[in-house]
C-alpha cells in the first residue's frame, strides 16, 4: 500500500470514529432531555403551599415528623416553586395529606403529591 492509499484509509477511519461519537452523544443528549421532571418512575413530586387556616384538618407539628419526613418537607419548601422531586419511597406519603396540615415555624402548610 502506498502513502496516499494509507493516508486516505486513516482519514476514513478517523471520520467514521468522529461520526460515531457525535451520533452517540446526540442520542444520549436527546434521551436525557426528553425525560421531564416528575416522570421518572423512581421518584415522586412533593408540593407544599402555605395556608391561612386548617379547614377542618388536623395540624401536625414539624418537630413531630421523622427526620426523613422533615428533610423531604424542607426540600420542597426551599425549592423555588415549593415542589421537589424526591426518590421513592417518599416518607411523607405515610401521612394522610387530606386530613393533615404541617405547622412549620408558626405557619401552616398543605402538602400534596402532584402527578407529572
């Protein structure tokens, strides 16, 4: 094989390698971008909202929650939209959110689990 043939063969292999890398990168990027928040089957959304009165619901004190429940509540409360995506199982799901509000630092909060 002469020099020119060797050069073109090397160039062809390099172009094929670059095209493969670009193709795989594109497939990975589009797959990651297509999975919206809250649609991961291994996570749940937790949303908290400040309320004025208990509306015939019982009130749980933040201090009486487990450490895990407190962390979940604080993560949602500190999120910009007061909604957090949490890994399953979500410990706050063990509390009936139709019957209870959570009191945190003198403020009442409703919590819910919105679906994607």
